[in-house]
C-alpha cells in the first residue's frame, strides 16, 4: 500500500516538472520574437532649404525700388532691392574726378624740375665766384622742398583714390543682390519706406537641393560616410511616398550624449520644388 502511494506521488511530480519545463521552453521560443521589436529601418527628420539668406542694408535709407515679388526665381547677382542713392552718386562722381586728377602731381613735377635747373646754374656760377655758397645752399633746399611737395601731391592723389573706392563700396551696399540661385520667400519692405540697419528686407531660399539633418543612432552612424546614398520618404500623414534618393554630405564628429545620436547631413534633389519643412524618413 505504501509502495503504491509513493509511485503515485512520483508520477504527479514528474508531470508537474515536465509541464513547467515545457512552459519555460515555449516562453523562451516566444520571447525570441516578441521581447524587443526590430530596429526601425529609417530615421525621422525634417527637410530644410540648402540655403536660406535674410538680407538687410548696412546703412539707413529710403527704399527706391523692389525688383522682384515673392515667389519669383532669382539668379546669383541679380539686383533685388535698391535704396535711394542719388546724393551718394553725386559724391561718388566728385570723388572719381578727384581720384583721376593728376594736375597737382604734374605741377609739382614741373616745379621740382625747375628747382633742379636753378641749382645747377647756381652751382656753376659759384664755381666761377658769380654766386655765393649761401645762394647755392638755398637752391639745394628749394629742390628738397619741391621733392617733398611732389611726394605730398602723390600721397593726396592716392588718398583721393581710396576715398573714391570707399564711396563706391558705400553705393554698392545700397543695392541688395541675390547671393544664391533660389526663390524670393519674403519681402518685408515697400517702395518709399525708410529702413534702418536692423530691418529685415528680403529673404531668399534655395530648395533644390533640400538638406536634411538626421539624428542617427551612434551604432548606425558609425558605418556611414560622406557620398553614401540614402532613401528619403515622406513621413507625414496623407503624404506617403518616395521623395528621392539622397546623398550624405556630412557626418558629425560630436555625438549628442542625451539622445545617443550623431548628426548626419543629407542632400536630396528637389526638382519638383517641394516645400522645405516636411517630415521625412531617411533609410541608409
């Protein structure tokens, strides 16, 4: 009777142990697929213009002309906004004339030449006792003074040239030109309005190509290099689709310790002229 009870107890314990082991095995098998999700195939980021320039004038003035309107395409060097420079142009013309005038230099050269001739004559006269040593010395001093006058005339002529160049730069600064090929994003002034040096006048952006600063996890960023290609997809609701194939143009050297990411800059063509500021998914 005792043997029968012991046998039954062993069977029950065996079944319990076997069931626990089976549950553990099933849990381990299930855990391998559900414990942690696979890493995302891309990095979320936001597009931005590859160039974004807000221009202001370097001196106060009145707006005389605005040559474009918002949304217009512009090329590098095209005139955008002009200040009234009528008075500055008059001064520029005056300084230009002064910088080109060599009358004082020619007069000083002639005076020096005459003083040298006088000195030679007096030196010959002194050799035959027809002139005193004092007269010769005075003539020599006249030559020195004439030479200094010529040097001064040349210096003043150089200064006049510098003043002309300074005014020329001042006038050029009264015209804002486009620094890039792009589009007029915003114009903050109107013709006739007076502005100062803190006034934002015009904003020019370049959206082809677009740039993307992607915060890439360190483990993934470690294998990325410049010129590698990327896939850029739209990530906003209702705007799914491929934006284009991008190219890495910069991989940061300093990580963000808080997020454990590294900044990777990507350039992507944008012939369709999609607006900057869209959410995208970048896959490497």
